[in-house]
C-alpha cells in the first residue's frame, strides 16, 4: 500500500524562503500564500517589505482597533509601517520595481515552466474578468523571482510544466520554485532539483511534475526509504 | 489672489462633460474620492472614460458610477476586488469596455501624460498577451514595448490637507495614484479632509505642488467605502 | 538734427510684462533682465514664480544676513520662499515645464526671428564653452514665451531679425517680444507691432529692425510728431 | 540589521574605480557633496565620467576634481558659472570632453536610468544644434527627439538628514538632482548633515526612500563652496 505523500507544510516552505533571502534585502510579497514568508524571518535578519501601492517598510497587520483603511498592502489588507518606513506615489513605487531596486519578489503561481515562464494572473477563461495588477511589472523588474506554490493543483494536475498553457505573466523570469515537495532552480532554461521533502523521492517528484527535472549530484534529499 | 477653493462638490464637478476622460485616484478604497464621484453621479454625465486602478466595490463610489451607466470604458490594472460586483457583470454582458494595463505601466503612462513625454518603453508585459499589437524595440539586447502617455480632461483626487494654492499632502497609502493623476489632467479637482492656510504645510513635505491642482473642496468627514459596502448601501442612497 | 531716440526704460518694459501676465499665472523668469518683472507686479495681482532648480513660490531676495546658499534661484542668487511654497527635485521641476504647466516664461534674447525663433544660449563662437541650462526645456514646454530685450545690441545691430544667425534655443517658440522701443507679437509666423514707445515711429522702428514688421490698424502708438 | 552608515568619507568612496561614471548632486554649490568629492580627490581615481549640472567654482569641490585631472568627460547642462575657471580652461585646450544636455532632458534621462526606462521622447532641443544626430519621431503632429537613460556606477549626494536605512530629506533648493541621482546609480553614497534614528523622519515626508541609498556618512558641518571660493582656497589645501 502506497503511503500518502504530503511533503512539507506550506508554512515550512515559507520559512525556507525566509531563510534563503539574504539579510538586508528589499522584498515584495505577492498576495496570499507569499504573505506567509513575513511570519518566518529568522531572528537577527532584517528584510524590508515593499508593497507596490506605496509603502516601503511594511509591518505586520495591526491590532483590529488600530486598523486604518488608508494603510493597506497590495492585497488591500490593513498593515502597519515600521519606524523608518516611507510612503510614495505609484510612479515612484514602480520606479523601485521596474528600475531593478527590489531584490526579491515572492509570488504564487498557476503554472511555472521548466524555462522559468510564469503564469499567475489569468486562467484564460474567455468570460473571466481579466485582472493583472502589478504582477507583470514585478516579474519584469525585480532581480530575483521566487515562486511559492503547492506542487500540484487541488485536483492533482502538475503546476510545474514543460510549457505553460495559461497566459504568461512573464517569460523566463522565475529563479526558484518552492513547493510542498521540493525546491527547484531554473538555470540556463533548465530546471534543477535542489532539495526534496523527507517523504519525497525522485521518482515520486517526476510523477507529479510535467516539466523535465534535472537532479544535480549535490541536491539535498531528506528521503529515507521505508 | 489665487484661491482654488470651491464651496461644494457639486460646484467642483459642474463642468465635467459627456465623453470626458476622468482620472480617479485610489487603490481600492484608499484614496478614492467618493464624495466627488457621488457628485458626478448626481450630475449624470455620460460616456465617461475612467482611468483608475480598480472599478470599485459594492454599489457606492466608482462602482455606483459604473452601475449608473455613466461609464463607457475603464482603463485599469485590476478591475475586480473581493466586493466587486458591478463591473464584472457589465463586462460579461459586453456593456462596458476594458483596457487592461499592468499597474506600473499605468502609473508611468499617467506620469508621462503629466510630464510632456508622449511615449516610453518598458520591459513589462513583453511576451504576454498584453503585448499583442504593441510596437517592440530592442535596447541593450532586451525587448521593450512602446507605451503611450495617458492624459485626462479631469482628475478627481482625494487628499488629507490642501491650501488655497492647491498644495496637497496625502494620508499613508491613500497617496497612491493621486500625485501623478494631478499632473496629468487639464482640470484637477481635489477633495481634502482639511483646508489649511498657505504655509501650514511644510514646503519640504508638499507632495503635490499647487501648480497641478485647479480646484479644492473640503470634505471634512469622507465616507468609508468598506463601511458602506458592509452596510450594503447603494448610491443614489437607497 | 535728429533727436536721440531712447524708447522706454527697461524697468518700464518689465512693468508692461507684469501688467500683461494674467492674475494667478505660474511664471518662470529667466536670469538677468527678466528678473525685473518680479519687481513690478500690480497690487492685487498674484503671480507664482517657479525656478527650475526646485522651488514654486519664489519670493524676493532676502535680507543679506538671512541669505541661505541652499535657497537660490536658477541664476544661483539667494531668494526666499513665500508661505505656500514647495520644494521638489529636478525631474518634478521639469515635469512642470515640459508638461506644459507653467503659463509664462520671460526670457532674454540674443536674437528673435520674425517667425518666433529664439537664440539666447550661444553666440556660436567656436572656442566658447557652450552652456544651455534649462533654456531649451523652457521654450519647448512653457505655454507662453515672452522675450524682454533691448531692441538692438550695444553696437546698434538689430536683435529682431528675419532669421537668427546664432544657434537656436527653439524654433517658432516666441509669442511676444517686449523691447525698449516696441511690443511685438508673433502670429502665424509673422511679426506684428502692438505698441511703440512715445518717441518711436514706424519708420524708426523699421530702421532698427531686420525682421519684416506688420502694423495692424489697431496698434497703439504714443508717438507724437514734433 | 540594516545599517548603511559608514564612519568616514574616505571609507564611503573607497571602491570608486578608475573609469567609473559618477553622478554628483548639486545646482551650483547648493547640494554639492563637497566633502565626498574631496575624499575622491584624495583617493586619486582617474578617467571619471561626471554627470552633474555644473562643473564647480574656483578651485574646490567639483572644480578641484577636474583640475586634478581625474575627469575624462562631463555630462552637464551648464558647465560654467560666475566663478568657473577650471573647466573652461581645460575645455578650450581640448583636455576634457563635454556632453552638453538641456537641464530638463538631463533630469529626465537620470530619472529614466533609475526607473528602468531605457529611452524617452522629448520636444526639448528639437530644431537646434543639440538635436544633431538624434533620432526623431512625430507624435500627434509634433516632432520629438529620442533621449537615452543615464545611469551611474556611483552617485555622490548631499542631504540634510538620513537614517541607517538610507531614508533622506534635503534642504530647500539643495534637493535638486539628489533624489533622482540616488535612484540611478548602482552605489549611492550620501553625506548627511545629521544622522537620526529610524522613525525620526516623518514617513510622509521622506524624499528619498532608503532603497535607493547604499551608504550614508555624517558630515556635520559641511564647507560652503562660495566661502571657500571667496577665500581663494584650493583643494588639496594650499
């Protein structure tokens, strides 16, 4: 009987990202799961969070009675500002993004291709209302694009694919992919497995991945055969 | 004496004409000039092209303007939010046009409109469906898209404090599109929570210099869109 | 014996400009003679002075002991800021200029052509150090360009010419020319005389002008034949 | 912990390399980072390309850097002022290159460098000798010139107050090119009259957000160029 493979908890994946981003980095977190990264900054590390609606030095959510509907993040949730924060208008905010001043952006994904193409803004359904926000600006401008996502869709379809079937957010833009099963890196238009969850092995990973996977000799696996 | 203060939101929007392009500040409800929008609903101006990041929530403010069939087209980056019902419905019925623009491209297009720059090039949306039909050009080995400036006949903007010259400061992330929209419209109309005497705003901290503003109206206690939406209010008031 | 024709005092010319610019206008004054305009604003009229180095709401020169070398105008002279002034950086300052937000700019001239071409930045001498500053931005962006100048050079050469021999600052950019002898307007690439100084008549004006002059029926002359 | 404060101007400029492009803030003496420039003179870095509105006065600051033969080329709008002697002399001898750029075009080229915009179009200098060799294009019936972004390897900037994150505020018209130069350099080095704790600068009034700054050094009592020029001082000190 096959064991149910769960991989890492998504919070643990967020923690991995928080560990990997260097101290002192300027970071933009996408809406949803990427926001978890902010909960896991290691002690002694200082990251500065940028939200494209005009705040550098975003802090955590406020106590409910202190919430200010005019102090929000890109997901339109109430946030706080750290001492040393600054407010600015949208053109200045996207100067930070387009100008390559943000070090890391962590985004969710519908699909990521083995060449680093990202699809995360539209499923391409003809009658859906298209909405892009700042996603295309972020992937075009930020130095390092990290994706955090479940490895497959809720129905078990691969999200890490040879070629995205959904409309692209950007082509060859993703640097690393963090999923519940593995950490993958795009190098020279190829996808390398850097690390796998303890209950994941390479055969399993291939079985839930449409993309071609490369296993460098030095990849980390916590897999222990049972 | 220069005095850009007008006494009511009605007076402030009185000359907005059918078919005008109107830039409306705000990111969600933060910075959305809801009282000015409601005055525009009262006025009933038709066939507007609205440039705004979103399309409003519930049945008040920008959503109500759209629901009232005054808007022909919206130019925006994210035409739906948690509580957007009006725009999606009209859009699916084909009753409103949408020009979808990435948020940073929208911001820069508006800034260009204000700065006398007709076009600029950007990497944003290269190799995506939003690049279709756009002129491309390679600089330093990378492909860029040509994007055109956006200008408005009017801008409706919300701020925190203003003086009679039109100098403005904003509140936190409600600043968002306000300052660039002020620069890009022929007539910029601002609602301020407080009007102060010239010199009361530190000249080092002025965000929008008065030259970019034509009219200021004081709205001391602006409504909060999220509260109105939670109460299921509709404008015109039900 | 021919009388010496003096025309108006240059301060009176500056006053004419101050009278002509509508109340509430945003005005940029060039370095030198144009600065005189600020001394002649009629009572009850409010003009806002812009200086391209980052100040809107420029006031007069300070008392010497209050001079701040970090509060200067485009000519690098110490100035003051009125209540309601604002400071901004150079890109924002030239947004005001290039974006067409400044109503009037008053500039000096080496030469102005009958079609409104302006030459005021270089005499084209081969070994001179060229320096343009903001002059080309101003003539390209400001809604109305007014020139204040002596009608001829110190050696009596015409400055109002058919065609500029000096390098242009801008082509067809000047709206009105205020000299010690006359006020002229460029319309449809022709030069019209709007007004002449009391001791100037049309023959004299033609004699000191290289450009073709048009005298509309309604021009004002204070000339009284002697 | 993020701490961009360095302890001396020498340390601040230590890695500026021969052949670097250096953006230097200031409009005349207002905003000119004279102590950082003098540290660069002490270091003796050669073949610099300097982007600055002017070329300095007398024999101190930027003029002294040029006089010390460290500068290959200047990109500026107005390379002479009442007290400019160094640049004009070298220029007439053909010993220094000049790229003359209209002031607003220079400002926008620097802003583009910081904003990831490779080029823009402007009406400025159309039909003048400065348009020669430049690509032209017509928009809405008017001719525009294509202008390229300017970026620096380093920027040297003077401000009033800074904190350890690199947030900056400036003093009056000494702001000028500082904020845009901060955005357009790989390494932005700032001298501040005062370093304050984070939070001491009102987040609504920050002019340069810290993301655009890499190093800050406190220079409590910066010298005044005009005073030094009046005293006929020379750097290195005579």
